[in-house]
């Protein structure tokens, strides 16, 4: 009977097979990493785009309504209304008359965070990230049909009145002469997030504070990862309805020092700039430093494995312009 001799693979053959296997596995791992990076990048970019569009549209809609006081064309604000915001600079206050010293609340106003408060700490937990990033605070006021505010606004003829309860200064009111007073401000705030390792990380968030019936503001978080907020104001110098120059919020504060109400009545538009960032990407990706232009301000974003995008929009403040004619 003829026997068959069995042979195994030689050492050389095993080494070749291992090398080929390693090459195949390496190629698969490389492809997987590239696909994972691309997928994660696209997901993060989609979230950034969604957040930016939402936040920009929300702020733009509020600015677009600024200075609407109901059916009053050129309002004369009667009586006195004071909010619990004495720590704000005069222009930032939601009231008029009395300690506010303004004939009417400014429809829209903005300033760097350092210029808003008469005393430090009037706004809690301000975002204190990169000091180069613009951190403006935006104030908006107008009459609204309904909303969360319990502060009333009456307007009839040329009379306008803001207050709580009933019995305002305006007479001969119809049902459609009564509104809600919508007074809010937007700012960037620091929020703590708990990490998977149990640690805490401070992240920037866009907040809105709304005036309530007690005269105090109630704060609401809008979206997170808003790293910079800047407002440029379009000033109409010759009264032709077009902005002749755009001033940053810091420049606008200086320009309006001698005639606060008069200067701001000639502001007809606002340019809103927001810098939105992603969370740090789990799969490292080379994202270098980026320089972003927020109007006349420059922000050099750090290289920290995050996606950043700049969003901007220009909004006409038509109501405020009409009332000043």
C-alpha cells in the first residue's frame, strides 16, 4: 500500500501569508478610520450648520420686530415703568421715566459685556472663554400679541404705556390696543457639561433673558456652542433710509454718549455675527487655527480639534425707523 507523506506550510510561506494579512488588515483599518473621520466630521458640521441657522434666525426675528409699539406711529410714553435692572447702564434698561431717565425704552441696543453693567456681576455666569472673541449683549423691546411676559403695553393714538395690572395712562382703549411688552436680552453664558470620565467642562451657550411681571428677568438657554456674538449697527446719517456707516457695539456706545435716544433713533439696521463651534471630535482630525472676521473685529480661533463656522445676517429695524420720522 502506497503511503502519502503530509507536508505543512513552510516558514517562508507562513511569513508571506502573515505579511499579506497584515497589509489587508492595515488597509481595512485605514479605510475605516477615514470613513469614521468623514462621518463624524459631516455629523458635526451638520449640527454646527443647524445651530447657526436657528440662532441667527431667532435673533434676527426679534430685531426685525424691535420698536413695534402696537398701533402707535410716533409714541409718547406716558407714566413711568421701572424694571429691576438698575445695575444695567441707562441705555440697557427696559423702563422709562423715573430712575430710567429715558423718555422711552430703546427698541434695540447692544454693547460689549464690559459696557453693560454699572456694577460687575449684573449678568451671571458670563462666558469667559477666549478674550479675543467678541461677546456682545443684545437688548430688544417691542409690543407682542401674546407671550410669556406678564407686563402689559397699551397703545392708542399717540399714547403708549407699559406696566403691570390695569388702569394705564392711555384712554379710549379698544381690545386690540392691549399688548404684551416683550423685553429681552441675548448673551453668552458659561455652562458646565459632565464628561464621560466624570470631569466637568465649561462650554459657551447662547442665553435669552426675558422680563417678567415682577420686573426681573427669567433666563432660558437657547443653544450651546455659540462661541462669539457681535452686533454692528447701521447708522443713517442723512435720513435717506440707507445705512451710511456700520459701527460695532463698542463704537456705538461711544457715538451715542452725547445724545443717547437721538443717536439710536437713526440706527436703521443691525448686522448679527455668530461663531458656532462643534464638540471636540472624538476621532482626531487636523483642524488648524482659523481667522474669522466679525465685521471689523478679528477672531483667531484656536486649533483644538473643533469645527467652527461664522454666521451673519443683516436685519432692517423698520419699526424704530418709522417712529423716528
